[in-house]
């Protein structure tokens, strides 16, 4: 029998400034969860009667390929109304004091990272343009060289034609003063009439002329080919220049966005849908610096890879989902992590003994990302089949992470705590990438 979990809903400690939320004691850091299924007025796929998922292998619907989707672990009770129904406040519980929401600073740091990414794109486009310009210049140079060779070949033709005419005329006047002198002087044709010598000379010069004409023809064909290559290179250069212009315009837009962010906008909130600005390696490096040992069934690099990949597949911010999991699981150390591959408290309501169980860590990540997408998009479609048919929240209820407060979890500071965690990540990333942060460390 598993050890009893400590009381839920009173597990959030105050957050002071930039104090690190990574803690090694999972139960103390686990977030309390509200009903992540529809409220009673929203259709739900969960039975209206309490349903207990017994221990032992349970086939999870919707998976058609990849790892097995059988789940194991402690029973998961699903009372009426979804994942536990609306939570009831604990009698006499002291309300948690509000904490500042660092969303404006998150926006600044995020815009700094995006601006740097765009500047890298500009630099890459400029390098591509330089390569294309060099290729185009080389192609045009080859055209010029080949045209010069054509002119030389044409001059050879002209000289051959002139010699034919000259020999034909001089052969009748003075064979010793023409090109026939060599033939006559060597004894060749001394007994031949001048008509025969003329014929030999003309035949020889015609061969020279034919060879010169062939060279001209070959050179002209080469010129045509090189001109075509030069034109194609010019087109690629123009395309590269257009990409540079666009990248520079995007960089200007990013810079303007950063300027707006620096001005402050308390209404701004980070969207659930979007792209990760962290790479898996950066997520791993950020996590490892704190010295907390994850107790997940796979390595942190594997988890980071899955979060970025699954987020990219479904259009959800995978790095932010990782931050949510760090907050939910006490840095991947709680019992849901160890026994259930559940990294987001899915199904772990105030009165539930435990959350949903997933067969592998990868499926646990996928389930979290799929549920987040369902919260953000009322008409969500998924790249992968649902890991669990019960992964349906109040569809389209929350377009931002801040809106998950009182929805994904009952803690009144849930959204702010998510932003505190992500701010820590982003501040590290900005410094890691050599950018001077426009906000303080805390």
C-alpha cells in the first residue's frame, strides 16, 4: 500500500521575489487541482456515476501505434462531474496571500529571446545572400572568359580564311613567296603542277578553318549554358535578398515589440498555444543547474525532448508545459511522477487519492500537452490520438496560462506561480545566450 499523501490544496508556499520554486520534496510542492473536466453544464465523456479505475493494467483508448498504452498504478476515482467535481474549500483554511504576477517581465525576456532569434535569422540570410552573390559573380566571370575564348576562336577562323585566299592567289604568282614555300622547299610536289599544290594548300587550310569553326561553336554553346547558370544565380540572389529584407523587417518588428514590452502592459498574458523558445538541451541545462535529481522513469533530456516535440506537434508551448510540470511535481519528485508518469496532476483533484496513470513518461507528456490544447482550443484537433479518452477539459476555456487559475488548479496564485517559474527559466536563457537582460534577476 502506498503511503498516504499529505493534505492537498494547502501545499503552495508563498513565493518571495525570484526565490527558486524547484524543491526536492514533491508532496510539499505539488499543486492542488480543480476540475480539469467540464463543469456540470458542459458535456463530458466521464460517466455521471462514480467510476473507479481498478489497479492493474488498463487499456487506454485512442492509441494506434507506438508504446503500449496500458496504465498501471493506484486506483483513480472519478466522481460525478468529471475529474473530482468542483473542489470544496477546507473549513478554516486561511486564504493564500496574492503574489505579484511577473507576466510583464516574462514578456520582456521572451521578446529579447525572440529578437535574438530573429537577428540570427537575419545573419543566416545575409550569409546565404553573400554565397549567392559570389556564385552569381563567378558564373558571370565564366561567361566573360568563355566569350573571350569565342573571340579568339573567331580570329583563328578569320586567319585561316585569309591564308586560304592568300595561298590561292600566290600559288599562281610565286609559289616561293607563299605558304607553299615549305611544301616546295622540302621536295614535296616539286614535279607537281601548281594547281595540285594549290589544292593541297587549300585542303590543309580548310581543315584548320573547320577546327576553328568547331571551337567557336563549342564556345558559343558554353557561353549559352553559362549565361543560363548566371541568370539562375541572379534569381537566387534576388530571392536571398528578399529573404534578408523580410528577416530585417521581422527583426524590426521584434525590436518594436520589445519596446512595447519595456513600456509595460499589465493586461498582457502568455498564450498556451505557441512555440517553445528553448531547445531540449537548454531545458536540460536549466534544470540540471539546480542539482535536483528527477525521479521520473526517464532522463531529464528525454523529458525535455518529449515536451518540445509534443508541443511542436500540437502547437502548445512545450517549454512552458515543462515549467508547469516542474511546479506541479516538485521537480519530478512526487508520487504521481514516480508511480503514474503523471507530471501535471491530471485527475488529481482535492479529494482524489491520486491522478491518472500513464504507461510511459512519453505518454504522460503527450497527455498533458493534449489536455492543455483542449483547454486552449474549443475545436481542438490532434496530431496523435488521445492518450486517454477522458482528456477533455472545459474546451476553449483558457487561451492563456494565467487563465488556468481556478480551472486547472484551485490555488488562487496558480497562474502567477507558473509565470514565476517561466520567468526564472527565461532569465537563465537570456543570460545563457549572452544577452543582457532588460529586467532584474529577481
